C-alpha cells in the first residue's frame, strides 16, 4: 500500500512501512501519523527521533519497549515513565507504530530482546 505524498508515490511493504528509509520526511511522518489516528506532540517526536537515531546510527538497531522506556526516562528526566506512558502515545504497538511513522522498516524480533 504505497503512500501518495506531494505528487510522488512512496513505496511501502504490505504493512505500510517504507521500503526506503531515505524517502522519509517529517511531513510524511505527520501524514502517516494522521492515518494512524495520532496527533504528533513533542513526546511522540522524542520516541521517533530516538528510534531513527538507533536504527540509522547504530547499525540498524531496533530497540524493544524496555529500551524505549529507559531512553525516554532519561530524555524526559522522569523515572515514572513506564510502558503504559509509551502506549498512551502509540496505542497499537509503540515500537512498531513509532517505527512506521518514523520511516523505519518493520521490526523482525519476536519479543524479548
């Protein structure tokens, strides 16, 4: 299901994840988020930017929920951040939904680490 965006067709896999991470932009992210019924806030962007940084700058690393929670506790200087806090931002499945909006490939891990 490709995205039609700014007069271009952006290719995706069957689940709507971008086929090419270089096609991503913040404007495209906002469009994908809208399709996911998410209105992006600064905290949403913090999660997206963290996931993109880990993937693009750390050899394709795709953090699991535990790593996302820890990173956001540090980023927001708030040790009360937990998985529920992240699910409030991305209610379907935070690591997958944030990765999709962030233009990253679908995660291949099966739970755990």
